């Protein structure tokens, strides 16, 4: 039994249901359970989805880098498909981060956007993987393009640790909530931690389900293309055979 | 900034998330339908080849 055959029943049946329920629980936590933050008020509730969208994006790009490294090493198309699926879903979550961030920043900072190191590097990360997707769309079946894209996915992920340390390294204005030392900001209320963990579970399960769906679609596209080539070859042979007296 | 104004930002942010997710799911659905069409076309061709 292959790994895919073992994963498929869980990923096709359990995972979407679990992600749906977890997302409902996350929304209930964010809108009904957590208290309002003292300084920011209701708008702080954006934080729970914003942070977990960032986590999912980083997870996606990390997974894509790992799968790309395995693809370059083993030259197995399965890893290439996994990398492509992870980048596509990672880009979705990275776009969510770049949309929700400015909406939070407007009432809190008084501006939609500032070229803070963390914000700038997140835009760079988004651009790197947008280039990856453009390369894949242009290259389709070209193995050389697939290898270039794999290298880009590996290089691009180096931006993720930089984003994480950028707040402390370059003293930007982006708050450092998760990694803040004790007594210097961060989450104070236990209910906020519960909401953050529930949202983390919801986003991770949604991410895994979306990657699985995309991975399966890419696998089927490749199989279909191979079958079409086989049918074309058979058709050609039949035509040649039919023409022979 | 008043609390109702901040609620507007809160719901805009969550709205943006659901719109992006919906667009992605629509994109996945379209790719899936294209795949089904290609599969039907292949079936038709194979069926045609067999009848020949």
C-alpha cells in the first residue's frame, strides 16, 4: 500500500469535515469567547486569523522548499507536484496576511501601509512565490523550468526566518506578540491563548486539505496527459497499420 | 476612532479572508471541471478507437 493510498481515505473524508468544524470553533472563539483587548478594542480580533494565515503561508513555503529539495535529489515528479500545491496554497494564505495586516494597521497605526522591515519582507516573500507560480504556468511540462522553480522555492524560504526575527533585528513597528518576552506585551489572557490555538488547528487542517486537493488535481492532470499521449501514440500506430497493405 | 468604526475594520478583514478563500475554491472547482471535460474527451476518443 502506497503512502498516498494510506492518506487518501483520511484526507478525502475526515480532513474536510474536521477543518470545517475547527473553523466554526475558531470563529466562535474569536467572536464570542475572547475578551476585547484593552487598547485596541474589537479590531485586535483580526490578530487570530492574521497570525495563523501567516503560519499557514510559512508552513506552505517550508513544505514547498522541502519537497523541492527532494525533487532535485530524487527527480520524482510526486515531490514536484507537492511543492507546487504547497506554493499555491501558501500564496493564498500569504495574500490573506497582506490583506488583513493593512486593515488592522489603519485604525491602530493610522496608516494602511508602512515600509516596516517585516511588512517589506513579507511582500518580498509573496513576490518570490508569485514568480514561482508564473514560472510554473509558463513552463508547464518543461523539466528545466521545474528545476529552476524548485531552486527558487528553496531560496525563497530563506526569507521566512528573516521575517520572524525582523522585528527584533531591525526594530520595526510591527508588534511581536507571539515571541515577546514575559512582561513586554504578548498575550496576557488565557482565553486569547485558547482562541489562538483553536484557530491554529483550524488553519492547519484547512491548509492540509487544500494542499491535498491541489496535489490530487495535479496528479490527475499529469496522469491524464500521459494517457492522452498513449492514446495519440496508439492512434498513430493504428493509422500507420491501417495504411499498410 | 470609535468602536463602530473599528467593527467595520474587523468585519472587512474577515470578509477579505472569506472572499479570498471562496475565490481559491472557485479556482479549484474550475480546474476540476476542466479535468473532468478532458477525461470525458479521452473516454470518447478511446471509445471511438475501440469501435473502429
